[in-house]
């Protein structure tokens, strides 16, 4: 029997989620995997399977002729001074003004997966900008563990200012229609919610994927249409959803929330195949695109 090919136990996936969110260190993560593996070789194979595989997950190549990309740097005087990122437009749009979507990464900086998400959004007829909060530390380093350590060094208040500056810059670009949406994943999902609070009517739509909700007292400030995605197995966020739902209903915020049965935290990230839930991710993506079409492409 080839023990290195055993299915990845749920306990190992849970340990990986704790690790990438900084709740346990690498040694604790490895120890937890070893406890549920049938052998040392199997444990090593499980760890390998849990690590991101960006090349295998890529849906839109960086040099895809259907898109035009550029690296842009946004001034952020209230933040860390500047924030850089990837700007993507559909090639067919030429110089046409487009509705814009800010794409906010997880707690690892602007890695290849989030760049790919930005390219996917551009193919739906939007201008997308994916900023990198690690800009002032040299940018995403190409290593997930190093990226996590770098992210932990950032001043959260200044980081929030950087991302707000990126959103305002994107909205006000001359090739933008002035209509703006925001989406994000995990950390970035929480940012999408926070921007909805802070920007009020300047943000048309927010689509947080498994992101933390804002304080209930801030919800009446939201004027954007909010679409929430959570994995059914993501207990902490699922348990918190009813309060957010209730607060948005009371405040008259246009919103929907979807809980995807069997999906775990990070279910949309196809670069981490042991967390990725194809059915949930595809349904969430269809809903996301439809939401942005309705509320960001719309002119009224």
C-alpha cells in the first residue's frame, strides 16, 4: 500500500487553516499532521498536498492576449507611503472607461492566486486592481511562510489606509466609470466589509469571501450592495453570520448571504486543492459576477 497517497484528513486541513492564520506555528502544524498520518512519509506527503500549487490552479495566464496588465503604484500618505499592485483590463475594451473592482488578498500579500483572480475578473468586463499590502517590505516574496511573517509585521491601521487609498485611486482613474466594487478573501473579505462601511455611497458593491463582519453599530453606514460567501464548515464565521444579516436587514442594506454545505474556510482557493471546493467555488463565482454586473456595471 502506498501510504503517501492517503486522503488528507480533515484534522490536517484544520491544522493548516490554523497555521496560515497564525494561530499555531509551523512546528505545531507539523505535529498535528503527524498525529493523523499513518507514517512519516504520509505526513510529509500530506503537508506537500496542503501547500499552494499556483501553477496548477492558474486559469488565466499573465500573458493571455485577452487582457492588458500593468504594475501600478498608488500614493498612500496616511498609510505606509505607497501601495503597489496589479492592474488588469480586458484587451477588447481599448481605452473605454470601465467599472472597477478592487481585489484584496488573504494574509499572505499579493500571491499568484489573487493575481489570477484579478485576471479572471477582467475577463468579465471589469478593470481590476489587486494591491499588495507587503509593498513597503519588498512585496510578496514568493514564499508563503515568509509572506505570512512579513504580513504580521505590518501596522494594521496603516494597512487599512493603504487599501482605502487603492480603492479611491481605482475609482477615480480616468479610464474608470467611477463605479466601484470590492471583493476579498479571508483578510481581504474583512477589508471588503470595512471599505463598505468607510466608503458609504462611494462603493457600489462588496463581495466578501469568508471575511469578518464589521461591528453591528457600523452597518448603517453601508450603502453598497453586499454579497457574503461562507463555507458551511467554517464554524466561527457561520455562527457570526446571523448577526451581520440581521444588522444589514435592519439598516436596509441590499444584501444576500450564502453558506456552502461541506465547504471549509478558503474553499475558493483552487491553489490549495485540499481546501478547494469546486462546486461551491463555481457557484460563488457565478453569483459574484452576477452581483457585480447588477450593481457595478449598472448606470442607475
